[in-house]
């Protein structure tokens, strides 16, 4: 069973050799590695030159920057494995990661996705601790309420193809979007072993200042999942919870656009939000954002 490890790279070329070596060192031999560069300013190829003779490694580059979700989507399209695993360009795997995940998928044929515990590491990839946020869902617990799924995230190709796939809209929190989609087509399996080395990186897609944007995209991923799940037996938010989530998204987004000086965008969001949520008229924060957007720069 071929295992495809997919990587979306943007400005993390210096970390790629360590990533590649961690895949080459896997105890499971039947793998391919697909790296898609999302038009980084630094050319990753010189960093990958030492691995040029390894035909299991494939590389592609976007002609323009499209975002990590688009890069992962391209990587899936280029891959051929029955199982696919997402690996951050600045991260790495422990030697038994692929073997353990192949076993999990074989033992759980109805599972669309299997994920594991992971190590939180410093910038030099030295282990700090086991990151315990990731865990198995409790009986009756819905993923849409508690996104406790994370790295090492792997999924069956046939399950992925029953979803809409990676959505380029998600510049951040693309993992939450795809996890929720996979949750809708199969079971989720948790492997309680740290199989993934997660690097603390100042330019990480969801770390440090990027975390604010990631939280916004995560809210939108959950709200879109709510809309897909309405009228089904899948675990879902209540209508009131979904409305409150969308209200939070609009108020935060208006605040972010104001902070960036985008007054016209703020006014557009105010009108768009009001059409969906008339209750915004009762929000003091809403009127504060609207009034500030009318003040000349």
C-alpha cells in the first residue's frame, strides 16, 4: 500500500532537508514524497539537490502564490498513494510514523482519517513535550464542537475524493476545513503515540501573529461545516451556536480590516453581515466599527 506524504512549502526551504531525511528514514518502505512550493521567494531546489537521485521524491512549483490549501490540493492531485499524510514543510516524522498509520488504516477500513499525538519542538526541532491537545473524540462528541484532531493527520484517498477537497479560500486553518470534511464521510481514528515533530516557527501558518487569522478561518470552516451538515444525522452546531459564530466572525473581521486601514472593506463587511444577521444592529461593537470606517483617513 503506497503512502503519499504531501508537503506545501512557502519560505521554509532551509527546513526541507531535515524533513526529507525523516521520510527517507521511515521503517515503512512503500512511500512517495510530494513537495509543492507555493512560489517562495527563495528557490527550494538547491536545498533538495542532495536528494535528486531519490525517485520517490517529486517536486512541483506554483507559478504564483496561491496559499497552502491550494498547494496541498496540487500535492494530492500529483500523488498516487492509497493513504495520504500531511506534513508541514518545517516539521518532520518519527521513524515509525508511516508504518503505524498504515496499520491504523488497515485495522479500521471504515475510517476516513487517522491522526496521532505529536511532539512540540523548539525551532531546532528538539523535543519539548508531548502536545496533548490532540486526542480521540469522546463517545457522542462532535468534531465540529471540539477540533481535537491534528498532526500526524492522514486520510484515505478514496475518502478525500468523496469530499470537495482542499479549498484555496482557506489561507489559514485549511487543516480544520479538511478534517471536518473527512469527518463527514467516515470514522476518525486516534493513535495515541507521538509520531510527528512539530516545530515552533515564527513564520508558521498558525503560530504567533498568524494565530489570529487562523482563528478567523477556523470559525468559517466550522460555519461552512454547519451548513453542509444541516438536515443530516451528523454531529452539528445548533442554529443559535452557528449564528453566534458568524456574528463573532463578522465583528472580528471588521476590526481586523479597520486595523489594517481598509475602511471600504469594513463597510462592505458591515452591509454583507447585516443582510445575513439583522441582529448585528443591536451590537455596540458593530456600530463602533461602522462609525470608525466613515472617518476619513
